[in-house]
């Protein structure tokens, strides 16, 4: 069974039902557009949006929940997906915040993945520790046996933040202030936190794409208003 992670792009359309992106459109039409866009996107990979589960910035409860085909709505910030539930797409809505996917094999050599969205608030509230703890409990694997993928996000030189917003120990080595402007290296902050969790650096994979400058992705910081999705799914073959 293969763990697949792939992303929609600007050409796939805005992957969100947030009214702020469609101010003159009715709620019903927004719902219909979202259905059609996700359907078209997933069909390219022989997947169905009838099965999909959405993880968004609204998922702020720093707990882990195992996803099933029988439930679609979750409040937890960390969703656990097992290879024993194939073809169940998890769509993570984002613009600049990177998706984090950690995986390991359980005692039966079955793959398990945990998925989270690395917003500044989620990181401050212990998202990464929750991910490693829940995966360790589920698989009985040590953190240095886990593999981590971190999706596209702003490069340090483009990630301007409010200094008070990042006044937290997780960011203390990842911020730099120049001429009164504070910049965040979110990749470095995530790497440091994984290092403290004793994750093997050789098992940490960063997508180097800068959402701010890339023509592929939406970016609030880059004034490309909208959201794309990261899709995480187990399939029999790589898609």
C-alpha cells in the first residue's frame, strides 16, 4: 500500500467554502462549486470526493482522531489515517501554512499516517508533539523510526510576522528582526521541534517550494487570495 501526498494548484480553483473568497455568491452556489472542484481534482487520481474528509484551519483541538469512512466532520487538529482504510482522501485546506504528514509501520507492518496543519497557533499549542505521541502509541515505533513530510510554505525572507505572535519558545531560534521587521523561518522552527522529539533528520523531507513566489499555489502573504489543498491518501499503487 502506498502513501500518497499531492497538491492542487491555482488552476484547480479555490478549494474553500469560505464566504470571504466569494462575496457576491450565495452559500448554495459556493457549496456547489466546492463539490465540483473537489470532484474534478480527485477524479484525476481515480479518487472520489464522496469519500473525502477535510482538515482546515478550523481544526484547532490539539488531539488525534482516527478517520473512518463513516464520519466526515472532525474538530481535531491531527487526523490519523491507516492503510487499512484505502482510497479515503484527506484534503488539507491551506494557503501558506505547511501540511505535516508523519508515518510509520505498526507491529503488523501496516502503515499509519498522522496529518496536521502547521499554523502558528497549532505549533505553539503542541501540534508536533501530539503527532509524534499519537503515532508512537499507535505503532509502538520510536520517533527516530518515523518519516516526516512538510509541504510548501513561505521562505524566511518572505514570511513577515507580528513579533508578539511568534513570542514562543518553538520560534525563538527561527525568527530574525531587521529594521523593525520580524521574519519567520517556519521550516527551521519545525525542524528544531522534530529534532527535540528525536526524529532522525534523514527522515525529514521538506518541500522547498515558496508559496509566496510560486505560480502554482495560493498565498495570503503573496496576495494570491484563495486556498489550495494537500491530499493525503493510501492507495494500492502510487498515484
